[in-house]
C-alpha cells in the first residue's frame, strides 16, 4: 500500500491520544478521605468486568477512529506498483517501453494488446506522479525522448506497435546513460515488458554491468517493472525463412518461387487457412499443423518479376497476437554471383570453381578460373568472391583488388604452396613454412559454428570439420593482427582466419584442397564455406530483399521508402511490410526471436536488478488501468464513521451512563424511610 | 473537673427548647430504681390500674379488693402499674471514619453524632432518667448512668473531649457492653456501622437477649450513598490509611450494589430483632430526626397501652 500524502502518516501517533487522555485523567485524581472503604473494596474487587471491557472497547474504538481518519487523510492507494512510500514524486521517470512484436499479444479475454494495456497503465500511473518529468525510451531507436503529456502516450508514434525485437539490456543502458548524463535528483525507471526471454537475455553478461551501474548511481533509483507476461492464449505465428526465385525458362524469365516458412503454435493443431498474397492477388491454401513448430516450403510458378521484384505476404487467420500472423516476402530474379578463382594450381582452381558454381544450369552462380599472370584486366567489381592462390598481383591490380574488397567483396587467400620467405603476398598476407603432418594428419578441432563461413547449417547441424584431414598446411601471417580465427587446429594454429576490410572481408585459409594437402576437395566443408562467402560477397551486387524490421537501415539516403500496402500504418524503421524506394523493394519481417514464447521467470528479476530497488507488478495484464492505484480513502472514512457510531452506542449505553444522573434506588429508599416513620 | 466550663458547642438550645415538651419513651418496661416516667416490669404503686389477680398466700392483704370479695366471696388482689425511671446508654462511635463529611460546612459525622448524643442526654436527665455514655473506638471511654445535672455536665465534657481517631471495634465493644449492662436499659447506638453485617446483627441480638431497648442511629453521608464522583479518585481510608485509586465510573455500579445489599441486610436484621433503626443522612435536619424519633416512641408506647 502506498500513500499520496505520506507525510500525513506522521500523524499516526495521535491514535495514542485517547490513551494519553485516559492516563492524564487517571493521573489527575483527587484525593478523598473516605469512610465507606468496605464497599469500595468490595466494588473494586467485583470490579464489574463488563464495565472494564466496555472501557477498553471504548478506548479501542476511539483509537481506531483516529487511526482510520489519519489513514484516510494520508490517501492510501492500493495497487502496490506506483507511488512511493517515502518521498513523493521523483524528479524524473524513465519510461522504458518494450514495444516489440510480442507486446502486440493479447490477454485471453481482452481487446487491448499488451502494449496498449501497458501504456494505459503507465499513463494512469503518471497522473499520480504529476510533478515528474517523463522520458520515454523505447526499443527501436533507444533515444531518450521527453514527454510533455503522458496522456498522449497512447497516440504517440514512438509508442505505437512495431514488428521489432527489443533489447532490454541495451534499453536499460540507455536509461542509465541518461541518468548519468542528466543527474536528476531522484529518478525512477518504469519498465513495461512482457518478459520475453529473447528480449531480456537474462544469461547475458550485460546484466552484471547493468547491476554495477545501478549500484553506482549517486541517487537511489527505483525500478518498477510492469510484468505483462501472460501464459498466452491460442496463438499461431508465421515466420519466413527464405523466398527463393529460380528462373526456369531463361527466355521468358518465368520461374519458380519457393517460400520456406515456419508456423509455430502453442498447442492448437489442425488445419488452418493460409492467405497468400502475391503482387496484390490473393489466394488461399490450407495448412495442416501437427506439431508445435512446422517448417514448410510452398512453391509457385510465377512469371518473370518486375525489375524491382515481386512481392507478397503470407497470412494466418486472426488470433490472440495479430502481429505475428503475417510474413512478407520480396522475390527477384537472382543476380548472378560471379566467382573468380585465380590459381596457378589447376586442380585447386578446378575444385574451387566447382565449389563456387556446382550447377552449371543455374544462372545465379558462375565461376571462372585464371592464372595469376592473366588476372589483370578482370572486372573485379562484378565478382562476389575472388579466390587467390599463388603469386601476388602487380601493384595496380592489388589496388583494384583492395577496392573490390572495400566495396563489399570477399577475398579468400590460399597458401602459395611453396616457401616464399617473408615477402608479402595478396592483401598483405605473408606465408610461413609448409608444415607436413606426421602419421596423424592435422585436425581442425575448434571452429566458430555460430557465425561466419563455418557456422551451422540452417537445420542446425555443424559442418563436419572434425572429419577433415589436413596433411600439409601453411600458416598465414596477417599484416594486421586483428583477424578473427574462424577455425583452428588442435595445436591452436588457425585453419581459417578472416578480417573485415572496408565493407568486405579478407579470409585466409591455411591449406589447399589438393589431395596431397587436405581433404577439402571432398567438398563437404568447402562447398558450404565457399557458398557462404559468395553470399556475403554477393550482397554488394544486389540489394537485399528480406530484412528484419528494426535492424534494417536503408543503404542509400536517396529517395524515401514508402509502404506498398497503404492500408496499414507502416514505418520502415520499425513496421514489417513491403517498402518501395523507386524500383527497389524490400520485405521487412519481425525477428524470429519474437515468436519464441519463453519468458524470464519473475523470480529471476530481483537477481537481474540486484543493485537497484525493484518493485515488480506481477499480473499487470489482468489489472484494469483505473485499478492500478485506486484510492481507498472512502473505505477508510466509512470505517471511521462506523467506529464513531460504535463508540457512541457504547458510550451512551446504560452501563456507561454519566454518574450525575441519580439512580432509581433513591426514591425507593426514601419511601421506605417514610414507611418506617409511619410505623 | 466539674468546675471547668464544658465546651458546649454541640448543644443546640433552640432544638432542646423546642423538644422539651416531648419525652423520650421506652418501648418496653424497664426496671428502675426510683419512680419515674416509664413503665416498670414490676407492679407498683402508681395510680394506674393494671389487673386483678387471685390472692395467693403471702400477698399483702392491703391490696385485697374488698368490694370484689363482698360481691363474689373470693379474694382478688388489685394490682397497679409501677412507674420507674430509665437507664439509658448512649453508645457513640468515635472511630476515625466518623470524621467523614462530603460538605465540610455541614459538619462531620462525628459532629452530628455528638449533637445527637448531647441532646438525647439532656432530655433524659431533664425528664429524670439516668444516662450513661460509652465512646468507643480503639479505646472505650465509659461514663456510668446517673440522673444528676452534674453528671450531665460531666457527660458534656466527655463528649467535648472526644476525638474521632482510631479504628472502630464496634462488634467487640457491643458484645462487651451487653455483658456488662445486665439490667434492662435503653441502648442508643450512634455509629456509621461500617462493619460486616452478620457480626453486627449478632451484637444486636445479644443486646436484645438482655431485653434492652435498642435504638440505632445509622449515620451515612449522602455521598457515601450516591457515590457521585466523575473523575478518578484516590480514596484514602480514614481509619487504616490504606488508599485505592480507581475510576468511579467503573466501580460505581458495584459500589451501589454493595451499599444496597448492606443497607437491606441491616434493615432486615433490625426489623427481625425489633430494633428502632434510623438510617440518617448527614444532610437531614437534626431536629426533624429527633422529633420523628421521639414521636414514634410516644406513639409506640401508647399503642402498648399506657
């Protein structure tokens, strides 16, 4: 329970007033020399327990009257979340609002989304903290934004629905930055979130930093968490995994669109209608759901898309969370990803060519092989990947290659295959001596399977690097030391390193695919590795068609991105949808992490906010906005009046009659006396 | 001792004067030594015919009624009432509790008792009866009954010197007294009777057993009866000095009950033993009380056949 006028509570000791008056009365006794002591002793012994109980009850009622009166005057509020017990309104309230896609979910019997509900609760709470400045920090821009009128929060664009993910630790860091920078005298952080684990990342080491920073704040900062987590009603979500367009007929440009999507459900299975929109035309198919998550690929024969590409969306029927029922896609005739392999080892060149363009019938992967001597004059900027093995290029060529990398291309450098001493090779990489393994070949035992060319496959299986046998190796010595090791041998020497250079990357592999060097030529590692390098390097050839809302930033500042569908509110900064800028199209979708229903356990919150004073309002979703902090003084006043009535009843009852009223017995005594006289 | 002028402030001559036309009567026959106003238990030589009775050998033949003998030829003795004098004992409580008064200007219980005793003594001596005085508290002061005016003076002096101090020992005093005074007498007890009722009634029974005419003036202050205190009071016992702080509003009901029980018990006891009981409040007029007392006795004795 909190109080709007907590200073009134200082008046609470006045409930002792009746007791003090009673004691004073007792102290102010008169001394009477008394003859009829025998009756008095008898009376005192019999001391009418009932009268004593009444006296005590009277005292109690009087104390209660004052107690409830003081209590009512301190204006208590129930709700327990907002309103501080000690110091009144804080100077600054940082409203940290999670408006990620999952916040669009609804409580099972509500029409409001969690975000709307949170805003209603927050603006209601803000009314009680009228003296404070309110600063909004939301999850997309994470810019502290001062709000003049908290009641306008519901209509503010910065608090509207998004299809983004939220990074709660980052938002808290922003809040802390604000507090450190602005140094308010007293501050509170009001954090409204649905406690989605993917947003909170409770295992992240960032939390230790946040705890330390909260503990280090000069002012004591109260963190109030509005816990909007819900068990979740029946909800289906759809997420697009890939939209691949493959040209089937090179003449007409007709092709096949393969949409890989995943439908997740929390319990409900059965057949659901799936509404497919392609370039504005709608069709409906049924999807049969058997498990909690189901991956599916739908294929459509489509005509040649326009220059910018075709677009569409997949829609599930309405359910408890409207935000995760749509997946957008843009498909486009794939741009040919050209790979140039430069090597003076024919076998190496051939193997890389096959790895780069395994299917000659597909136009989207092409490869050519050149010897270093003939490399000059190649149009580097049309390439996605350049594989270089052998002698370094001439200066002019090297500059062109650097420019290619800086513009976003990927350069994979292979060992020269002979001892070259310390002379610098391609991209400033010099090579060590050739090492030959003994009986046991070199083994790659550690590699980065989360990121980079050796990461797991989409299906989650690791690349079989452990099976890779390396007989000979030659270690790159990178001129710039800041190279990331993507794979390493058992003895700690790098297998594959890479570093960023401008917009592109330079990778160096320490072995060759030739048989006498390693088993790379078998392809089970090489093929995915090269394809991934091509995918990275191909980004600069064609702008992306799919991106994640909130993470995507327009690459060019030219023109403006406008939604293709105008029937819903769309902001390319945070709303999913199809956006067009000139001929360019992009489909923004919510991050997959938003569809994961895992929650942070509320028992874990105090641990996360170890350095701060934490109040958690659990079950906020069921709480009506007007109940958030209902004042209960009317009940107190009624209680006061009730006790007053009781006190009055008791005080005027016969046993407590004022002593001055003459008892009835006296006239009778007189009458008796008269009788005596008469006798 | 006799020459010192006695302190007579407790004598109200106005009242004495007004009451002088009345006499103090006894309700049952007395056995006096001299002729007096009062009916004797024996037959005597008054002019008042009492009864006839058969002659028995040894009777003085001068009392034979010859006329009856002439008519009936039987010997009858004519008997007359004897008039005798009265011995009265004024038993006055001088314990410390007699000091009490709720209205200081109205005088204490002791003043009232002394006035009562003095007036009754004066009346008795003036109608020729002997009067004695017993003032009891812890110690007892005794004055044997005499009927001389000088004795009255001595009695006044004793009253004047009496002080209400010490604890009352009324039960023991009355028992001793009853044993000491064997001869029929009028015993006037003036006290607040603050003691347990059953032992007190035993004393009265004892007195009545010796055929004393017992009159009781039970002196109570109005405040002791009403207990009209509003604020907490520290009550200090006049006799023992023990004190008790209490809130009268709490104990009042029980107090009034206790007083009522006590008064009812005393009244019933006195009725049972035919005691002339007068519950007297200190604010009652002293003259009116005495007038009532005297008149009721006169009425009683008339009914009794005088």
